[in-house]
C-alpha cells in the first residue's frame, strides 16, 4: 500500500494545481470573488456536473448570465418578472421546474442566513457528526418548503437512498478543503476536511478499483465510504485530496 500511496501523492501534486481548473466545473465559482456568489455558483455547478465538462461549464455560464452574473444579488432582490428568462433554462433532466425551486429555496435561505454552510449543519450536534447524517439532513432541509416538487428531489442525492452522492460530495470538497493550492476554496470552517467523503464518479471509481481501493461490486454510498476509508489510511486528516489523483488518472491519463 505504501507504493500506491507514494504514486497517488505524486499525482495529487500533479493535478491539484491551477492548471486543473480551466476545464473543470470548479472554474465557475472561480469566476466570482464574493463569498455568497462562490457558494451559489459552486452549488449550481456541482449539481449540474453531469455529462461532458465543456457542456457543464457552458450551461453554468448561461444560467448565471440570466442572473446578471451576480447570483447572490439576484436571489435577494429579483422580482417575479425576472424569473421569466429562467423558464428556458435546461440541462439534461434539470428543467425549469427544478431551476425555479432551486431559486426559490436559495432566495428564502439567503434572506435569513449569511452562508450556505449553515444549511449543512441543520440538526447537527457537533464536529463529529458523520457525513451521512449531514447530507441526509441537508436533503430533507432543502426540500422542506411546502411547494417542493417531487421531481426535483432527484437532483440532490442523499445517503438515505443509498446514492454515492458524487456531486454534493464534490461541492463540499470545493467549499471545505483549504490547502493553498488555488483549486479548492476553503471557505467553510465548521465542516472539516477529515469529514469529507470522496466524490465517486465513473473515472474515480474505475481507477480506484484498478488500484484495489474498492472491492464492493456496485457503486453506492457504501462504496464511497469504503474508498474514503482506504484513502484515510494515506491521509487521515485530508483523505479527499486524492480525488485529484484518481480523477486525473482517469480523465487525463485513461489509467
């Protein structure tokens, strides 16, 4: 295992650097400087991270242009008339119903709270809460408004449905990790890097299996936990930094 650790440590250094950003959805929140704009744009970019990366980035740019490239200000001050242009926004199965509910919840939320981090802490007891609990309660909270459409719930995964929760785990990596490499933002301090779960997408899953880091046959929440537990053997404080290595090996090197 020490050979695998050394190999992955080298790949983390190779891919956890600003050159990684350009072709990745994380480039979207990097276009903003205001904390809330980073949170909001990052949230949408992660949720819409489905399909080719170039398409994801273009769809995010389209969405935020409809918000005058000031998402926090749009959420706080838009009028009903301003929502009409959003009715034409669609990415794969994410349609106008989903867009409008996301806007509705986030508008309601940001009129009460300063940071989206607190939405992930609803009902939590302290720093030792498991990520399973955090994500399950966030999902319940996000869809707790009276008019939450049933169809929209599929766009935010939850461990309660055994999902691997790749996109929401990726978003938390962006917001929580702070290693001064210029990729992840480290904006949030109440959730800690050691609590994070590795985003288990197709590339990460395939490379991790090839390296013997995953033995579970299917890819679900337990698989993400299994992978993260193995990565904690390499770095218990920051296991998800290896997401860069596994993803880079898969996408760039076809490992």
